[in-house]
């Protein structure tokens, strides 16, 4: 049975990208991608387990071909984020309005696309979160095809595998290997607790230089 451990996704949803990035630094792990934005949808943060899709040029793997990304939507659910690699160099939408509607209907948490998306206004209207590198009006038809679903992909210089984890907000998109998720969560939760205590001290009137000088520079050690 596919499906992530629900407690891991729930814990990840409580963390922002800066805390997770700090945890990766402390653990000497990679996974941070910048330059993928919410495209003005104002949907904030998404977290979940990764369903990968690889797009490119050539012949579709299915005959007759299925529309790209539909398999990912069909197998997805509320704890999933669809992550798309579209680095063919062809300007063509890697995601569109009907796909957003289908994913929204399934309760899928959102989409991360390394490549242009289209019908972004429709996604905004329905409140479906999309992080992408740009817009286009150009259809995928006759331009790009699906190479595979739940295959290894690369987003920027980060290798992403099916069932890895992702968190995205306005600061970054961060991928966490499934093998590292528990350690990253524990570390990020400790960092968040320290920052919460520092915030309370500042609100209580402790000078910010005292708070940050005593703790901030050393909190990742």
C-alpha cells in the first residue's frame, strides 16, 4: 500500500522552509531549491510526500498515450505533492487547469513544477497551490510528452525520488530523502522550539541583541 506515514506529513506541515533548511545545514544534507515560486496564487505553504513526473520530448510511453500527469493525479491523495521535471527546453505547459481541477478534487496538497505551467489563473481561483518556475500559454500537445510517473527526476540540482518528502513556501522548495525524514523532522523541531523561546524572550522585553547574541549564532551546533 502506497501512502506516507501520516504522522510524518503532519509534523512536516508544522515546519517552515527556513527551519527545515537550518536542519539540513546542521545535518550536512542538501535539498534546497530556490527560484520556484507560488506564481501569485497566495497559497502559502504545502508539504507532503512526492509523486514524481518526468516530461520531455520524444514518444509517449503509453499507446494510446495518456495525457501527461493524469496518472499522478489518479494515484494521488491528500498527503501527496506532485513534482514535475520539465527541462526539455521546449516552452510548453507542464501543468494546466483541468489537471488542477482533478488534483483539487482528489485533495492533493499541491504541485511543484520545474518548468512552465499554464492556466495559472484557474489554479488561483480554485485555491490550488502551484510552485513553478514560470508561466506559458502554450499547450503540451504536440510539444512534450510524459516520460514516466514515479521515476527518478532532478529539480534544479537536487535528485528527487518517488516517496521522498517536500515542503514549499515563499522562501524555498525543499526536498527531503525518505531515508532522512525522521532525523530532519527531529532537528527542525528542536530548532523551531529554540526560536519560539527566543521570540518569547523578545516579547517579554529582553533586548534582541542579548537574545540573539547568546543563542542564535550557536543554535545549529
